[in-house]
């Protein structure tokens, strides 16, 4: 099939490359000229494991190309995926202006029957409004092409996005058009022929809601275990063992029960806000999600409080921030707890050194005041404390004795519970984790 992907950010580019792998003829479109130029030269605008090879394969086979012209992308397309940004507005509602513009462009430039597919995360009933926009624009421009709207939400994890697309847990398709449903079955046929995954067909609004409900639930699990971590610190329990005990219950499972600095990234914060805004707009008080957000912010404050408790005040102190990306496997700094922490430290008058294996260029662009260091021990040299913000392997595998010898003050605040408490304390480090109190058995 001929497929257009409008917007080649994290979701769009992975989608385009995987569609090309499945044999479709794919055009990726973006209005960012630098991004298009980078992709045409076989570079990537962001870090995502396995994606470079996939893009190279698609381009070399002639099944994947890139353009900055939406009319070129839509020309002859059977299906067009909308993968543009939906950033939060004041109050939590997502900004759907970019989605609307794609609908308007499709109404103007579609030169044949087209299925327009929401891949961007959008609130329930967006598809209905998108159909309305298309109908109005088509009447205005006298375009008689048949354009059907569908929802096909993404469930990708940054750092695992290629694997999640090629081997998904499920594919969700929502539409009120049998023609659109048939087109998307054809799009995904190569995947379904080789992978054992659920294929869920439903109506448009239900598919839209599945995405927000999924992310809000995962964020809720994270905030729940973080709230439990606070209790653990107060009563002297170990949240890691509590989570392990909970996770062995098949009704609960072990996933997203990792205590730490809380969630970040482009999805969970934005999607929780958007789902909460949707609930309020239809008259439902979803107070649970208010608490999810509150706990998430408190965990960042907790790590900063632990640092202050050790250093008394932060002015004039040097702090090593180990890990900048919001999670391992990506260079994405959006809503990253490490960036929030660095900003707080800078505001308090501290000197900040940041280590991250892939995100330093992005850090330097966003926070030019910090010192970026490409080695974790070099970041810790003579520092008054180190804070673990991302559980990269390069950080989790640090030798405790070398770390103790490198730090100016042997103080580590582990915001991700990534390090071995016993090894840290045996090396003489004042070690503070989240929900893991000091124990006599951990002492040297």
C-alpha cells in the first residue's frame, strides 16, 4: 500500500520505518526542514535503538523516503497516519491545532480516496471533530475525495519503540467505516501474519479512550508504589521487597512497580493531564489522577530534600547528576526529573555536572549553565554529592569503592534505586535510596 506518515518524531518515524519493513511504500513528511534533511542523509534526529538500521533498510530498498511537502506525501496515498505533536495547553488540555491542520491539508490535497488515521495521542471524540473539519474544508475547496477517519493509537516505549512496533502486545483500530477498517487490516496484515498479537477493532471514540486509559493506569501504578515507598521510609520497610512480593501475585504483576523519582517523558505527564481535563469537561471528577500527579511531583521534591538534608545548603556545592534522559534507552529530556533537579540546583546556587551516555547534546542545548561530562566518575570528581536520576547500565554498574574515592564528599542520593545499598555502605558512602531505609545488615 502507499502510506503517508505526517510527522516523523519518535512515533511517526518508527511507524514509517516499520511500515516500510512490512513492504509498504511509505513517505514520511515533516515541516521541520532540518529534520527532513537529516533523514534524507540517513541520519536520525533522536536516539532510538535499532531505528537507524531500519531507516537505512527502508531507504535503500526504495520503500521509504522523506519530504517537507504534505501535498507530495498525500499524493496517491491509500492511508495517512497523523503523528504530529499534541502538547499540553494551560489547564491540561492537549493542543490539537496540529492535528486539525493535517485534516485541513488532507481535505485540500487528497487526490483519491484516503483513510486518515490518528496515531497521535488525542482525547475521545477528536475523530468526530476531525471529520467535521475535513467535511468543511472539502466543501470549501470542492474536493470530492472520500476521506474516512480512524484511530490507531500507539503503545510504544521510548528506548523499545522498534521492538514494540514489530512485536506489539496489541494493535487497536477504531473506526466507524468498514472501508477504513479493511484498509488498516491490509496495512497490518504482514505483522499479523508473523506475530502473535491481539488485533482489536472497535469504534472511533473507544479506541481513542484506550490510549489515555492505558497511560493513566501505568502512571497510577508508578505513583502508587512511590506512595508506598514513602510509607516504607516512615516504618522502616524496604519498598523493593514490598514490590517484589506484590508482583508475584498474577493479578498485579511486577511491571511499573519501581519506586523512584517518578515518571517523566512526553507521554505520561501529558496524557494524565489530558485525561483529567477530558473527565472534567464531561462532568466527572477524576480525583484519583489529581493524586497521581501530586505524588509524582512529591518524589522529585523528596530527592531534593534528601540532598539538602546531607549538604545543609546547596549554594556553592557541586552536585553530579547521573543520568539526564527521563528513562534509559532514549535522549528525550521532556519532563525528565533530572532536568527539573538540575534547574532547582542551579537556582539554589549549586554547580551542576551532568552525565548521560546519549543525551548530553540535548542537555547542553537546554541547560547551557551545566557542565556536561561523558564519564560518570569524571562527573563525580570532587563533587559534594551525586544523584542518580536515570538507571542507565553505565550508572548501575559503577564500582562503589571507586565512586567513594572519586567523590569529594561520599554522598549518593539514588533517585532510581539503581545501586547496591550494601556495596555503597561498605565503601563508606552515605547512601540514600527511595523507600529503602538504612539497615544494620547493610552497614560495613
